[in-house]
C-alpha cells in the first residue's frame, strides 16, 4: 500500500505545524510521497508566503527595491528551519531567487518558490528525497497541463523511489520555464502524484476535518460529510464548497483512487472520503448543500420558440461571442433563461442583448439581477420519493420565493434559484428539513 499525502499552507505555516506533520507521516509507513504547499497563515492577520511572493515580485517587475519584502519571506523560512533545529541553509537558494527576480523571471516562477523552498525544508526534515516539480510536471506550449506526458515522466521518476517530497502548485514547460496551476493548486499536484504512482489513497491534509453538509458561516455547527462521491463533489464544488481545488479530482478519478480529506490539527478525526462509488448510505437523503450569490438571469421570449430549429444555439452564440459562460439554461415552451455570473455579465449586458436580437430575433428580453443559485446534492435522492416536495414546502414555509428549479439529469442534484436576499434563509430551511429534523 502507498499513500500520497498533501499538506496545505496552514498545516505548514510554522515549525510547530511541521512537527505535527512529521508525526502524522511517521504514524503510517505507507505515507511515502509528500506534497507540500507554501507556508500559509500562522494567525488570522498573518500573510501567506505565496501572496508575499506575488507582492515582492510585483515590486521587482516595476524596477523597485524588493529587498525588504524578500527578507520578510526569508525570515518566514528561517523561523521554520530554526524551530526544527535543522542543519540547512537556504542562502544559496535566495541568491538565485534574488537574481531571477531582478532579471524578471516571471510571476509564475516567483509564486512557485513558496512550494519549492518548503519542499526542500520538508525533505530535509523527513530525510526524504526532494524531487523538483519542474522536472516532472509538464505543461504544453499553450499553457495547458500535459497530463499524459506528466504521468509518464513522473511515474518513471518515482518508480524506484521509496520516499519523496514533491512540491505542489507548479511544473514547467519543456524549456524549463516554470508555470503554476491556479491558486490552491497544490491539491492538483497531490492528485497528479497519486495517479502517477497508482496510490491506494490520496490524503489531503488541511485545517478542517473534511467537508460539511452546509457552509458554517450560514449554519451553526453543521454536520460533517463522511463519504461523498466524485460526482456529488463536482456538483457541490462548482458552487464553491472551497476545501479542495475543484480540478484536483480529475487525475485520481481516472484511476478510481479515493481521496481522504483530513485535519492536521485533529489527526484522529476520520475526515471525509471522496470515492468513485459507494454502497454506504449517507446519513441523510442529501449529502450537501452549496450555493452562490451574484447571478443574473436573461429571460428570452419568442412565440413558437419550441419549433424553431437552432434557436438555442443562436442565443448561446451571443454569450459565447462576448466571452461569457453560462451556469444554467432552463427553458419553457416559448421561453429560455440563461443564468450567468453577474460580475462577468454586467459590463457586457447591452452587447449581449443586442447580439441576441441580431442572431435570434426574440420577441423580448428581460434581465434580472441579484439572484442566488443553491445546489442540493445527494446520491440518496434517486431512490427517495418526495425530496423535491420537501425542499419546496420548506422554502414556502420560510417565505422564500423560488425563481427557478432545475433537476440535473443525473437525479443527483436539484438547483434552485432565489433572490440574493433569500439565500441564507433558503439554505437554513433546507438544512433544517433534511438534517435537524432527522436528528
Ligand atoms: N500556495 C499556493 C496558493 O496559495 C498553492 C496552494 O497552497 O495550494 O494558492
């Protein structure tokens, strides 16, 4: 058995956190491949090293003095090295970084140094081999992650390795130039490593004990989720259930490797398992509720729309031409509604509306703003009667007006559109009916 263990920034923010991490790794000798993030916040007002690197490099790029910023970053690492009593110096590394910054090596290079340096410290502290992600994680010339090439190179590189540390968040083009994933991308690296070595489990260690059924900012002390499927998580994650990077699911999903979200500060907690499929029933009919505010709906009406071939394509073309992606497209007999992100849409609304008129010749267009979408997700829904009925009667009792309903074809989720102002009330009503009233 082998496990890939990824530790997030707050798990590696200080020497004390590193000590906890080593303890976790030592407790299970299958934890052989370690993917660290850059040091995160030690306390709420603290800075994340990645943010500090971006800020420092911005100065360098403007030709300003970046010494003070860089020495603050150096101090963060030195504090960890001293706290761990390691015989390790990053002086040479910082000389290279300073030179590269002066020569404007690029923002991607700058940001990647957070994970790179933390990886060096982690490897020294654990006595594991350090494998630079720039040598094994590959991006194609157009900037897209090259999954198959990476899988081959990384698989071969790690085949004969017992224990290794591979820094998260970045890789390189063939010519060696560094490229990072999007923010929070160390989760993706962990998943890529797990796939390449065909790990039995991908453990993702963070500062919460897994996923919660609903956002704790809205629900007091929500219950945790024990097991969730990849598909359920996708339905929730695009709505913003932020513990795990939404793209990180894909590499392990190809191999059916389960992911276990764990808490570095509470290692005994079982956390959440993310799996391909399970016969374990979730405790409640629903697995989770997630949502987002700030959507607009564009309601397009045209008589006999249902018989006009190509109408939908023409409407969507207007959005595509303006570089806007859509979230949902519920339709009626003579109407079609397109839900879009308000912040992307606002500046372009009139351009889109005139493009719809030009391309699809509708009778009327009506735009409504400040809408929220809520996804109620659960594999249990498929076999349970009355789920939708319970949701809508709960919302009616809470005086929430439902503006849109969309049941995903997988019968795994129901999406509800409400006014932004009703968002929290709606989530509380749904949580109460499915969780609290079942306790
Ligand atoms: N350090 C990077 C960030 O802050 C990547 C990560 O932590 O996953 O986004």
